[in-house]
C-alpha cells in the first residue's frame, strides 16, 4: 500500500531512464553548439560527458505536472552542466 503523499517515478508520465534515452541527441546538439564558442583545448567528449550528467539530473528532478516540457527543462540543466565543467 502506497502512502498518499509519496510520489514514485513509476507514477509519473515517463520513467527517468526513458527521458534520458529519448533525449540523447539533445545533449549532442547542445555540445556542438557550445563547442564552436569555446577554446580548442576543451574536448568535445568532455562536454558530452558533462551534458549527460546534466540530462540525468534533469530526468530525476523533472515534474511533468508543473507544465514545462521536458526538453525545455533539460536544455537548461544540460547547458549549465557543460558550462560548470568548463569553469572548473
């Protein structure tokens, strides 16, 4: 029996794993867009890795009932994760 106040991922419209798999190309597009604006020593693969971490974080923190499309929500997290990586 479930508690009425606890919301499980399986009760959401989409599982976090499915959100990640469905949006892998979004990470690549953002990395390509950002790479041309960065110095040559920043590796594309490193941007992809940082973006994947941002995508995973976004899938775990996404709440569909708030009305924001996932790709809009994830785009901010992915780009932010890449920029944080470059700053380090």
